[in-house]
C-alpha cells in the first residue's frame, strides 16, 4: 500500500520535472509524517525514503527516539514557540518554519556544537493573510541577512504554504512569487539553494515554478486522523 503510493508520488515528481525540463534529482521529497505512527515511518523508510517532516514537537520527539536506529533526516515544519526551540535545535536536521529573528537566534545558541549547522528555511506568508505564520515579503531581506550571520545555522532558502487554490495557473502564480523572492535574496546570498514549496494538492505547480523540496503527506499516507498528541 504505502509502497504503491510512494512509487506513485515519485513518478509524479519525475513527470513534473520532465514537464518543467528539470533534472529529476533537482526536487527532493520530504515525507510529511505528522499524525503517522513510527511504524508507518519505518515502513516508508524501507521503501527508500529518508527525509521526514513533522509539525508537532512532542509527537516528533517520540518518533525520532523510537526510530533512532534508522539513518533518517528530520525536518521541523510546524509553528515554533520560543520556549520550545531547544529540543528542535537538538534533534532536527532542518527547520522550515522560521519566521522571526528571536527564534533563529535561540536555535543557533542552542544547537549542540558537535552537530553540523542546522539547515534553515525562512517561512514567508505569501497569500494567506488569515495565517499568522510566516514573515511578510517586506520583512524578508532584513531577516535573511540577520539569520545568515548566526553561527550555528545554515540559511538554505524559503518555505511557503499558499492558501488552498484549485486552479493550477493560480497555484503557479503564487509559487512564482516565492521563487522571485528567493532570486532577490540570491543577489546578496548566492548560496541559498532551497525552495520548500508544494504539498499533495499542488506538487506539480510548485515544481514547474522551481520548487526544490516538496512536502507531501496525504498523497503518501492517505487522509490524516486528527493529531492525538502535540
Ligand atoms: C501537513 C503539511 C504538509 C503536507 O500536506 P499534504 O496536503 O498532506 O500533503 C506540508 N507542509 C506543511 C507545513 C504541513 O503542515
């Protein structure tokens, strides 16, 4: 079951890359495993998947602990409270949801010295005015400059969660704006290489607009049950 869905998602990514005239290995798949059991994560890892994304800290820490024998890469993609940064700095490889300097500074301070720098994407609030998450496009240049100076972080790029939209052209238009924001930052920070955008419903539009990492949950694992632990 999971193996079939996994090949279907991989195939969808390959086809979208072909349509975009991009190399199939230019887009990474982040499997979003929030609300999913450690056993489901293990099963998907046996299909070859290594990178997993989690939104709820306690649930994530339990899974990371249960699966510590596997060589997995953990990405935190949910909203971050400033009093919860330490376990994120200690247990994750990437954080996609940084939207203010206070959070970034704490993650840098709390990153254990024996670990490589924590990979960071800045979350930008591109179309969803109702959402409180993400910095505004105006705030982005100053935030990116400041975060890039923090010693134990490695700023990689941007993450966006556009508001749901059925029309593929309109999906693309919003993703194109995110790509342009990254291109502007790359003038002063050429090492930025990551556009974390595209979920189950808009994977292809995101890839056509330059996504380098799609975050896919439902298309891999099926519809979610409500989270039991946060
Ligand atoms: C849940 C979630 C996803 C995955 O969404 P699906 O529609 O299930 O693919 C991706 N990104 C973030 C930030 C999420 O919270």
